[in-house]
């Protein structure tokens, strides 16, 4: 083995080096932008989300009962406080609904139809489209087919639980939300792609 061979082995070619991990963006501004996109800039949502992102510890203290219901007993993980705050704020203002994985069709239909985004997008949901013995993922697949002309799907904010935090989103909006969530280490998914 010659000297050049040894140098070559010690200094890998640039294409052999691992790609640098994507740098995570600041959580607060990212979660506020997600709230803005999902709520179409709803002023009440934005005021609450800005307060939550601006001082997660104070937000946690003021809404401790909500966090305790989710098994979070301290504000130490400020990213988690903000992420769950996002869900609670959007739900409180009617932009998302949190449904258990074993939801009943009647309840699922009711809560989805009351969402502001559902109404703003002019969507229709006929319970006869959906099999009562199905589940949320199946129902969302049927809705995606029914809403394909509008390019709308049901999306879910990931909270690492057995419930779905649902909202309707256009394909472009969903792609933007997924990118924003990924940039802060979270996820938002198309429910039909589980």
C-alpha cells in the first residue's frame, strides 16, 4: 500500500461523509406559524399561541389542569408545553378536534363538521359515505376520496397518543405544515398515510 493509498483511506471523499443533520429551527416561532396556518390567522388563536410560545412556563402554570390531564406535571420541557398548548388552543377555538382512536362514527362526523376549517372550505360530509364499523383512518380515506376535487384531506397533529388531533387541510397547506413541524422536531400527518 503506497502513501497515496493510505492518505486516501484516512480522508474519505466528500460523498462518503455523512450529510449534516438538518439544523432544528427555534420552536416558538415555528409553532406560532403552524397555529397561523391551521387557523387562517384567527386573532384569538394567535394571541393565545403567542402568549404560550412567549412564556411557556407561565402558560403551563395558568393551564396546569389541561397538562395534568395529558400526564405532564412540569413545564421543564418547554417544547412539549408549546406543542400541547397548540393543540389545546386550536381545539378551544374550533380549528381541530381531538378524537379517540375508537371513536363512534356519529361523534366523528359531528365534530369534524363543526370545525371552522371544514366550514371555510365548504366541505360536505354525508355519514352514509362511511362504514359504521370502520375507524378514523378508514373514514378519513373515504373523505379524501370525496373531497379530491377540492384537494382536501384530513390531517392530524402528532401528540404521541392513541387519539387523533384532526383538521381538514388542502394538499399545499398540509405540505407546508409538515415541513414546519419537521423543522421543530414534531410531525403533522395525512391521516390516510399512517
